[in-house]
C-alpha cells in the first residue's frame, strides 16, 4: 500500500497537537484538584493575623485571616451587579485601618439594591470603633463581566469592579495586595453567604476528552483514506 507523505504527516501533526492539548488539560485539572484540596486544608487551619507587614498574595490567598482595627466608611465602594438569590445587589467593600498602621480592603458582604433607584443605598451599620474581623483572604472582591473600564473608573462610589493595586494608588494608602472576604458577623445587616470557590475541574476533563476525541477522529480518517487509496490502486 502506497502512503502519501504529505497527508500522512498532516494527520500525524494533528494527532500530536490534539493529544498534547489533551494532556495539558488533564494537567490543569490535576493542578486545580490540588488547589481545591489545599483550600479545604486552609479551612481548618488557624487564622493568620493581618498586620502592616507586607504579605504576598500567593502566600495568603484562601487562608483564614483575622484583623484588628477600624473601618473607613468614607472610602466605601459598592460593587454593582452582584446578585444573590436572583435579587440584584452590591458588595460593600471598605478599607480597614489596622491597629499597627497598615491597611487592607474588606468585602463586608452583600446589600440589596433599590430596583427603582440604583444610587439609593439601603441602610446598614458600620462599627465606629476598633473591631476584630475574621474572613478569607482573596485576590479581589469578586469580578463581574465588564465591557471597557468606564464602570470601574476612579472616584466613583458605585463601580463594576475594583482592582486592589489601582485603588491603593487612588487612595494613597499602602493596602495589602488581597481582600478579606469577611465571615464574622458584627450586626451590620449584610449578607455573608459567600459562594464556595469553584475550580472548574469538570470543564478541563471535558476539554481533555474533546481533544483526545479529535486525535482519534484524525487517526480514523487517516486509516479510512489509506484504505480507499489502496482499493483504487489494487
């Protein structure tokens, strides 16, 4: 049976690429599974105390933390388009001045939005003095889909998203590079039913099977084409 070199090389190339992509998706799934297991271990670990000492995001993300200090309500930001149980609302994000002079952002919780008047913020309480809060260190206060950056422009009280580094520059404060997702209750009437972090492992395994399926299809097509070519030359 005579094999045409160029089509055979093309099929082998497609198979090599799709098989490699399948393994890459498998490796990504394994990495996410390891991270999920790590997050579950952090849930049962002692809380880390947040101070003014700089902490890298990679060393503290998903850890349980606690902080002592006071809120800065004059610098509050409301993150829009954060629904809860099919009801529109905001996340209330507020700087927190630590008792040793440092600063960290706190996602205090969810607040329902006035359907008729977007800028009418429902009342909620903010402790006036020193308090101790507990929560989970996260890379940001959650991110919502946004077209452009107009909805997150500086000096707006209501925004779509909030970048920690950019907000630190805006305020002129040495914010820690993470956000505390508050879990402790201080009677402020905010909802803290936080969604569990999802790694999307199932999606990676699905892509893995798709890539390997394409490799198998390329192999099947190559064998079929070779068989037809053999019949024509017989």
